[in-house]
């Protein structure tokens, strides 16, 4: 039973991480559409770092 509980927590953590990446992606798209390329690049770099952190966590 305890193992199932931790599995659910891991899945929720993974889902929240995916949501965060999606949120950043939408923010980048909006910045590009507004013509703010420098901010879009910064946000994209943040998104890549989050993805790398998630990969390390789930490997």
C-alpha cells in the first residue's frame, strides 16, 4: 500500500512538471507573438533547465 502511495505522488509530481513546461511554452509563444524575442529566449532557456531537472529526477 505504501508503494502505491509513493507511485501516485511520483505521477502527480511528473504531471505538475509537465504542466509547468507547457505553461512556459505558452509564455514563450506569447512573447514571440508580441515581438519580445529577448524575453522569449530567456523563458525558453528556463524551460530547458526545468526539462533537464525533470529528466534527472525521473532517471
